[in-house]
């Protein structure tokens, strides 16, 4: 549940979005599509990616540092774009954060439940996301009788980052990952990792055309919109191209140039700059304790 304290938020403030690296840009893309008048501050933890092979404690610590950074940027809400961070750190962030928080897992789970006809749902993600059992937990909350089958796909992230989006190697690996899920007769598959929507076609081919693919990035942007609407936090601003107000700001913890290149292949808007910051400066003490 979201918690709010006395922090003054207003509709014109930006939305904060974070991820372990570049993958969260798939969520940014959906937010831009669905809410073009919103300002966004994005942080990609490119120095410490991947999160998918790290422990819960580490992911929680990193996430809390990033939330502190985003709050310093005066955001009105935070979207945790990373599935692994959503799987491990949402309760801690929600408990401490003075602005509304949304992760990607709950919206993804809800959509899968709405889409399934036979109650057999597959989830693919990083090792951490699958081990956490978070998708299963949320799905079972809404649909107690659902059968949920997880499959970690650790090779997908590097394949996407190497640009092998349409490649026989990726096809072959996808077929292997999907085999056990197909055997379980799933009719719905959650792409539970930021990078997977970028190889949606490959995943779709391997899963077969009877399987409904759920993209939590899309659903998260929709839920975020509803959340902002319910709190009268939708921006009333109309941004013009070339406006003096920088509508989107991107920060990373390392490799700003590389980030920018990858980002421009995902977001057609054209990212002019990404700024490197020292995320270690942001203490992981509970947010309620202040600086
Ligand atoms: N962003 C991560 C996720 O959605 C994938 C990359 C990583 O392992 O950090 O789980």
C-alpha cells in the first residue's frame, strides 16, 4: 500500500522511474506513450547492473539509495520499473516513501489473471524475480486456484543488450526456455523482466500463438495513470518540442554514453544527454530518518 506523509506534491512535478540499467526505458516508453505531458526523471543503475543475480538484501539497499536520489529530484510518484527490484524491495520502499509508489509486478499479475482462460500462467524473468515467487503470490491473491509456473531466463538480458533481438541464437535459446512452460499447457505468459518486451516477437514464436503475452511495462503505465488521476496528480502542462523545460532527465551510475546510445534505440524521442551521478552518496538509512 502506498503511504504518504506531509511532503507537498503537485501535478507539475516529474514522475521518478528507476531500473537496474537501461531496461526500465521500456516502462518510460509506455509512460511517454500514455502520458505525453508528464515530466520524467529516470535513474539507471548501470554501475551495479544486473540485479537479477543479486541477493534480496543487496537489491533492497540499492533500491533505497535510488529512491533517496529520486526524492531529492522532487518527484511526485515513483515507478519501480525493474522487475527484480519490484519483486524484492517494494514493501520496504512503500513503507518508507512519502510519495505514491508503483512496481511492475502487481499490474503484470492482474493483467495475466484477466487474460487467462485455463488458469495456467507462465512467468519468465531473472533468477531473482522467479526465486522471489512474487508474481505467483500476487496472482494467487487475485485468483487463488491459479497454477503459476516460473522459468528463469538469465541469457535473455545479455542477448538483448548485445542487440540480438532478431537472431537465430536468441530463437534457439527462447525455444529451450519455453519448452517446460509449453509442456505445462500455459495459456498466458508474463514477460517479467524489463528487457523481454524488446524480444517479444521471438518469445511469441517460441511460446506459440495460443499463448497470450503480458507486458507489465504497458500495464504499469496504465496503473500509474489511474493512480495519478485518483490523486489529482496528472500534469495539466502541454509541452512543446524545443521547450526550455527539460521534460525528460536521465541519470546513471556509470557509462553515460553507452546508456544514451541504447536509450536512443528504444525511445524515439531522442535522448540528448544522460548524467552520471555518484549513487553511493545516497545513504540507505530509512527515509523517515532524513539525511
Ligand atoms: N531490470 C531487470 C529486471 O527487470 C533486468 C536486468 C537485471 O538483472 O538487472 O528484472
